[in-house]
C-alpha cells in the first residue's frame, strides 16, 4: 500500500530561472532551446534545433496530409454521454466540456474523406488534447463508421493514432470499442483494401491493442511513446529496470513493431507514395 | 484453511458453531438435532442477507477468491476427453492460457481458458494468470484449428489482465491481442465466451470475442482494475471501492450495458463454496448457448458476432444546424 502513498509536499525554493512569458515563447522539451511559437508552428510543430516532435492538433494534421479543402468531415456531431454516471469529484460531463473548450473539438477523433495529390482516401485523426485522446464510445463509433465507409467506397484507410488508452469514464463500453473497431477492420481487410497507421506520441494501451496495430503499414513519428502497458506499471509489476529508450518509436523499429520512422517533414510525401503503391488494391 | 473474506466471516462463524454442536452431540450422545436445524436456517438467512447486498468491490474480491474454481476446474468437470495442445509455434508455451480439443455432451469443441495458479509454484509458471503474447497466439492457433474442424469454441476467461513485462512489449503483446480481436470475427464456428472470475481489460478481451459473452454472477469484467482506476483518478488507494462502483463492472451492470448477454447464477455463498453446483450451472448455460448457435450457418455466425459488438456504445448524435443543446440531446442507445 505504500506504493500509492502520497509524498509530503515541500515548498520549492523560488526559481532562479528566467520566466518565459506563456504563449509566445516556449522552452523546447528536447533541447532546452527557447523557441518562438510561430516558428514552431511554421515548422509543423517540430523543433528546428533538435527535431523534437510536438503534438499536432487534428486540424494541423489534416492540413498536413490532405489537398487543400479536400477534407470532408463525417459524423461531426457525435458526442459522448455519461452513460455510467461516473463520479470522481469532477464529473465526466464537466471534463468533456473543458476538453471541448480547450480543443474546439467534440471528441478525441476527427474523421472524414479527403484527397492527397488527388488520390482519394479515408482519414481518421486523433487529438491528444481531448482527454488524452482516450477511446470511448464516440471515438470507437467514429473509427468504425470511417472504416465501414472506406470498405463501402473501396478507399484506402489512414488513421493517425495518439491515445492514452481506453476512456475509464465509460468503463466496459470503452473496452468494447477495441473489438468494434477491429471488427470493421476485418471487413475492410477482407476486401483487400489497404490500411496505413501513423503512430504519434503517445499511442498506447487499448488503442495500441486494437486498430493502431492492425495496419498493413505502420509508420511512426520520431520519439513517440508506443506500447501496450504503461512503463510505470511494468516497473511496478516486474521490478525490472527498463532499457533506455524502451517503448519509443526507435525501440519499436528495432523490435520489428513498426515499418518506418518518418520525420514529419517527410510524412506527406511518403503517405502519397504509399497511396501510389497501393493504387492497385483500390481499383 | 480456506481464505475467508471479511464479509464471509459471519457465515463461517455460524458454520463453526454447527460443527461444534455436532461434535458435542456426538461425544456426549445428546440429541441436538433441533438446534442444528435452527442454526442451519440461520446460516441460510445470513448467506442470503450478505449475498443480496454485496458491494461491487466485494464482488471483485469474490471473483479473485483464491479458492474460486478456475477454468481448468470447470474443464475437468464439464468436458471429457480433453486433449491439451501446447505452444504458439513461435516462441514458447504460455501456461496462462490453456486449450485443446474436448467433448462437451459427447460432442467435440475447442476449449480455451485462462489459468491461474493455486500456489506460488503454479503462479510462477502461469504468471498469476496474466498471459504473454504467446498465450494469445496459442489461443488463436487453436481457434483457427476449431474453425478448420468445424467445432464450436468455448472460451473461459479468468485473468487480471495481460502480463505487463518487457518481453511482452518486445514481442508485441498489443499486436497479439489486436490480431485475436480481428481474427475472432472471422471464425465460422460458434464462439461462446464466459467470464468465470476476473475479466481483466484487454487481456480478457483478447480471448473474449464471442457470439455470446456470458458472465458468472460474482465475476467482474472491467476496463481497468478498481485499484488502477483509484490510483489514476482519485490518487488514493482508499478510493478503490468507490472506483469499483463507478466502473459498473458487476455482472448485473454489464447486462444492463449490453456488454454481456447473460448471467450464470452461482450457488449461494459463491462458486468457491460449491464448485460442483457452480460447474453444473455453467454447463447448463453453455449447453443452451451451443445448441442455439449450432443452428446458425457459418456466415450467419460471423454476421451475428459483428452485429453484436457493432451495437455496443452509448453516445448522442447532435443535430448540426446550430443545435448547441448537448444536454438536451437524447442519449442514443444503439
């Protein structure tokens, strides 16, 4: 039980570091360089100094991977419901509301059809800002509908994943989305249609053990956390010392879990190439 | 010595009293039959009282009871000619998931089961019932074999979850589970899954895609352990019972959520108090399910399995035209 004991709080001495005004500038998590936020945005949220990849919003990701104005969102009106009446002090609806406000999204996944270099495909994008891109009924339903649409329209499917796992507030309803999305993918696959997964930081747990790992091609962004069980859980359960770089994209490449690591600057070009190579599958 | 849970104490105390009474009447040749009968009635009453008001966390404790029958105990009682098959053909044989051909009512089936140990030695061998990727890959190999043989798959689930280890990650446990989920939808034979004890998240679901998913009365099935949930959301282990209640992980809650299709009643006092009776109940339900499903064609079985899982989820679908009233939108239960 001491495992979960709260540590006594101590008062930190006043920081001698210079404060950076929030919003305009930020200190890079990768190299400590001070970055101008606009510059970072222009550089696809990648640090120009060290190449650290920051999360992209769903909107930025869609812009990166589609022809201008080609993205047509589907199922934009699905919203989560507090089916379990889950209580932990702050209620689920309140958390949904604050995530909506923060992200401007209705839930953690945006789905639709688009073209890239005039090649049509179905695209799903997860946004970590929305409750850690956890998968609840809405995410599961959106991914499933997108997959079904891709199957019906004979489209390649591309999903950009990021997720902390299942959405606890929806209990078993969220776990079952793993099976639901996999079921839809079974049918998409049966039709011989291609499915490309782009894993971004972090892709873990229930999403990792379902649609994130059922692709024909698995691409990963550099330095992303990719794995099933959380590193802390593994450490606690097995008392093992985790090897350096455990569960990173680079670890996954070495272990044969992903096909390629692609820096964001190359992602659009490579995805377009893959759509070319798979063109025979969607004729 | 049996392990006695806090809420079981009153029952065991009364049982101890009866034993003393019987012993006394035997040694002193005194007829205490009347008192024994009275006490027995009190025991029944106490059991009913205790077991009709179990909290969700008490059910979790029952599901984890060390004396609770494990899948192999059910296999030994309900199946004949069990021929266990081993290994994933790639890395090793995972003892956390067992399986093989067997006969149920004289008819062939493929039975898969998660397996916990009764003592430390056994638990080291099967890592407390937590499967590695090899376990899931073995299970899939056997299920595909069942598909080839045209025999139903029976999956008995009792696991705290998939094993969280470095090796499991290196050998891609996420893929092992995901591929099982996908491939189980392709099976052309009846698949009946029964959660007999712990239904630990993805580790349970990895052998849990069935035409029917049943659960035993005191079993639980949850996206995360109540302890894990309490640690993450409450940051307080004392909140575990509250987390257990919030997660809606009991058999009756799961039936309401349509996550399971039916509840298998357990003998009063829990399956561990009368394994024979528990096995009999499980056998009856299993028979019903297999009989019903055996009437369906291979295509129909696949379709039914798809539709069953396709329908799970609760959300609302707002109308686009500026309808901001999220709260007034009716929850659509699909």
